[in-house]
């Protein structure tokens, strides 16, 4: 859990691929759960244009799906991307493959990738 939070904090500041200081959280972590699913999320940045980061486990696997929601300006244009996770003093190894997708209406973009 601590590793996930560290990765989220770093990713929040780097979601657009531009070197920038980490974004400040807008609130506490949110946990949504049901009998077979649990999602952990937190919103960062400016309340007028927030970035939300969420994590959910993949059923019957040790893979965690990470989701970043923001605007097209914040996350970039839709396409497949290589993601490098970083945190102070940690090496997460190889790059992860992810996809940026744009919602059909509005300027919302989603970045999705799996963390083994």
C-alpha cells in the first residue's frame, strides 16, 4: 500500500510527461469497495482541472490496474505510451505499457496501465 501511494504521488506530478513538481492532494484517499472489488483513488492539483489517480486489483492475479483521469492537455493525446514509474530511492525496473484514451464527449482523457 505504501509503495502504491508513493507511486501515485510521483505520477500525479508527471502525468503529462513534463518535469513538474508533484501536485498537491485535493482531499483524502477514497476507498470504494464491494464484495469482489476495491478501488483506491485520490484527486490532485487544482480543483478547476483536477487529476484523479485510481488503483484496482485485477481479479485472480497479482496485477494492479492504474487509472489516471484528467484533461487532454494534462495527459496528452490518445495513443499507446511507455510509462516509467519512479519514487525517491526506488527502482521499479522495466517500462510499463499503457494507453491514453479520450472520452467521446468533452475534454476528459484517461491513462490506463497495469502494474505487476
